[in-house]
C-alpha cells in the first residue's frame, strides 16, 4: 500500500511538473505573400517585430525585397551589384544582406556584405577578406555573418564575425554566424552559441 501511494504521489508530481512546463499552441494565421507581376515568387529571409519582411526574388535576376506590414514593397539599391539578397532587418529599420558584384557569377560564396540604414547603403567588408556576408542584426545594431580571407589557409581559414560600433570581431574558427537576437545570443549554422550581450 505504501508503494502504491508513493507511486501515485510520484505520478501526481510528474503530472504537475509536466503541466507547468507545457506550452500552449500558437494561435496564428498563415498569410501567403506575393508581389504583383512576379511569376517566380519570393524567398523571405527575415521578419522584424513590426511584420516587415526582407528576402529576395528571382524575378529577372535575384534581387532583394522589403515587404512592409501594409503590404507594399520596396527594395534596396546597392551600387555595383548584379544581384542582392536582404537577410535581416531590425526594429529600427536597418537591413543587412549581401550582394554579388557585377561581372561575378551568382553564387553564395561570392557575396559582399551590405548594411542599409536611414536610406544609406554601406558595403560591409571584414578586414583582409575577399568575401563578406552579413546575415543577422539585432536592435543594438550588432551584425553577424561570415567571411572568406583573400588567401585562405589552414592557419587563416574562413570564419564568422560580429560587427558592432565599427569594429569587427572574429568569433573562433566558425563558418558562418547566421543570426543574433536582442539578448546577444548568436546562432551558428548547425548549433546555437550563447555569447555575452553587446
């Protein structure tokens, strides 16, 4: 009898713990977005807290788009770009991404980073890098991404970077840092890494 009571008490504690940790299902609505006259569709890459979506489209050539929460579209012009991909936009409206310079073949590894804030687009280039790709930005304006050195070697390989207040910081021998949240947690392709808040 004591064993039965002990088992029932254990089950009751387990059930209460499970209920405390249970998550409620999201109450959400799915909305499909499209762009008038675009027969190739859109490839969204990020969304901010205001519902502004950024990404790219293959209409004519891969080019970035911004879809505002009112359903209107815009895009970023990067001088000297043949193709552009917008990857993230923060709550302040700063957008990051990468572009393929005119004359280069469209390929992921050929990208050069850009950041657009207050209508001004700036190239983002990791020091000594041949290619730089910006993938994430948080509310503090901290940007993360990846780079390839001009002459990559085993002692100087491609890696991930953090960019804040005009300063680049290499974060170990990482391939790419793909996102950063407002608390400073950084996502690396394949795993999550907790970093100190910046």
